[in-house]
């Protein structure tokens, strides 16, 4: 009697993007938008996680954190005083503790925008 034994080797390869830390995933970037100023409230526009644009009136200071998709993700936040006055406003966009862009004005309108990979 002949016994034939077949051995099959199976290899498992696990590829990760750095675990739960999104800094190592080149297609996702977490950004925090901030708007501050002397005005009580502003008309605000900002780029959301899925590329949608949010527009709303908000009290100051204001902030929100979103995860942008794509290695060339676009970010934007802009604010204008609700009463049209020329009060001081400032905006800032931060990712992982690093400021990507910031601006300050006394003209009643401020905007911070750009692309993640151009910073």
C-alpha cells in the first residue's frame, strides 16, 4: 500500500496603512478648521469630508474636524460677518498639529484654502 501525502503551504500577507493612525494613509487627511474673531457670528462656508460644501450662520469661535479623501484633497473655510461690518476675523486649517494655512483680516471677510499635498 502506498500512501500519498500532499502538503499545501498557504501564506498570508497582511498589509496595513499604519494601523489606526490616519497620518500614514496617503489618501485620507484629517483637518481641523477654525474661525475666530471679534464678530458675534459669521456666515460660514467650508469643504466637508465627502467634498460637499456646508454653508451656515454660526457663532464665534467655531471649529470642526473632517477627514478629507484623496492624496490631492482640497480644503476650504471662509467666513463673513453676518452684519456686513469690518470686524477682525481669522481662520486656520490644521492637520496633525501642523498649520496648513492661516489668515487674519479686519475687512469682515476671511478665507483659508488649498490642497493637502501642496502644503
